[in-house]
C-alpha cells in the first residue's frame, strides 16, 4: 500500500492485482511493435515489463481519509 498526505488528508493506494502478461500487439491489435518503440522509455518499468515488453496492468483502489 502506498500512502500520500495532503494537508490533513491521507490517501492510500491499494493495489489489488498486477499482471505483465498482456502482449501489447494483442491487446491493441491495430498496432505494430514499431509503434511502441517511441513509448518504451516512459512506459518501462511501471507500465511495460522491461524484459518481455508486455504491458503491465494494475487494478487498484484509493482510500481517502481526512
């Protein structure tokens, strides 16, 4: 769980599921591997797996307490 504080408010990020099994050209079939090259620097390692190049998808919730 990741936490941020904004004044008196506490915001917690609750990660429920993370997976890097999504092949980018299967998930977005209209794209090619070349289409993704320009996006790799900002997507790796959080949104794209550095080794496989697969997309990393996260299901998450936020809890705000104040």
